[in-house]
């Protein structure tokens, strides 16, 4: 149960990061099921407390980022702020598109967390490279089309 140990005591951080990612994913006005599912699946794999998962399953993502992040932990503000931005990118792109409105919301969050715009650009580029590699892997593994 290493994931549970790793996530122990971080429930509030998971809640804040999860909500922030979903707010960004809804930056285009719609929180797509794939966007929510991506964040929940990722957090589930990390051993996030079930209470947080259940809350994210019904979270409407209507809060203001500034309000949500204003009371976030020092860990979020000083240690994992780039990861918070990256998780928002991944969640926002889970429906197949990283819209300009979503990117604007991600940039707003990054500014609130003190992450430079150049770093955000690098994180978006990293996401794109990872997606290209994933597509390459799928084509190599399933030359006749994916069975899934």
C-alpha cells in the first residue's frame, strides 16, 4: 500500500489540486466527462482518499481559482506548483482539445502560483510531445487498429 502512505495527510492538497484542474478544464465553459474522468483516474491511481474522489465526481468547478488557491498549503505554493499546472493541462486536454480559453485559465492559475509563463509554455509542449509519443506507441502496437 505505498500509494496510501504517500498520500497520507495530503487529502486537502489532493482536493485543492483536483478542483483547480477541473476549474481550468471548464475554462471553455464545459467540463467534459473525459476531463473529469482523467483527473479522477489519475488521483485514484495515486491513492487519493475516497472522500476526495467522491467530491470530485460531483464537483461543478464553478469556484474562483484565486479563492481556492488563496488558502492552499505551503506544499502547493512552494513545492508542487508546476505539477499543479501540469495536471490542469492534462485534465483540460483529456477531451482531445486544449482550447485557448482553457489555456487562459491555466495561465491565470500559474500566475497565482508564481509559475512563469515560459514554464507553462514548456509544460504545454511537454504534454504535446507525450501525446505524440502515445500515438506513435498505439500505431506500433496495433498496426491494424486498436482493439480497445
